[in-house]
């Protein structure tokens, strides 16, 4: 008997697809260059707000969206890799291996945003944090943002997509569907993520506060 369990709450799902769209748009705007760099700048602040939201939502969001649900110990990861874990618990939310991929991608995206905020291309863009750090750090941030960070993102996104294809084609498990509808069919019942009007309202408030914080960061270079 299969049990329908709400795994991904609506705020998490909207975050996931918004992050994917924003990442693609940032890459395209950077490659196009020219006037598109103004959109690259704006989208960078959108990415900042999204990542800040995910950080907060990882603490107070739905059960399976919280970091506590997928910060697995090395022992549990080892059991999973050896096929000796709990198949239901390991695959309900992020698996131990999938959790590493998610955390790595979020970390690299955060570092890319941070390096962009402290970058100076000496042509048309100066990040709002440039005046708060030394010239050496500005140079390192600019180099990392242009020469390293973007390629790490490409690699992690490619790995993410390959994992989705592997689970669908080899293991017969579809990961995209639950991230659209929120529910998974599991062989035994598990506690669901809270996903009601109150939690969604709280998520909207968190997002607005994160957007306000991102706007404040964008104005730092204008402060006296």
C-alpha cells in the first residue's frame, strides 16, 4: 500500500524553480554582456534574496525542507552508499548523497553572489561591497567570480541533472514530479511537511524581509 506524503511545501517548490530560472538568466546575461549586464546585476540581487530566504526557510520551513532533515552524518552517508540505509527515510526528502549536492550548489551560488558584490570590472560595474574591502580582496573576488565560480556552478548543475536522469532511468524514481506537486508516494507513512495558509504566509513574510535586505545591500555603495 502506498501513502501520499507532502514532502515539499509550496514555498520550497517555488524557491527551487525560481532559483533555477534565476541561475539560467544570470548565465545568459553574463554571456551576452553589454546592456544585459544591468540585468545581470539586478538578477544578482534577486539571487541574494532567494538564497537568504532558503537559509531562513531551512531553519523554520516544512519538515523535509529543513537542514536538520538532510544534514546527514558520515556514517549514514556510508550506509546509504553501501545500500544499507533506510530506503524510505533516505529517499523521502533529500537522500544523503543528494543532500551533499544540494548543499554544495547552494554554497557555490552563495559564494558567487558574494564575490560579485565585491567585484570591480573597472569598466561598468563596481559591487556595493568594494569600498569595504582591500584592493587585494577585490581583485581576488573579481577573478573568482569571472574565472572560477561560474565553472563550478556549471559542473554542479550538470551533476544535478545527471543525477535526476540516473534516478529516473536506472532506479525508476522521478524526482521532478514531487518538486512540482509536493507529494511523494511512499511505502509507509512519514510525518509530512507543514504546508498550509499560515506557513505560506510566514514564507511570504520571510521572502519580503530577505528582498528588503538584498535591496539594502544594493544601496551600500551609496552610503556616506
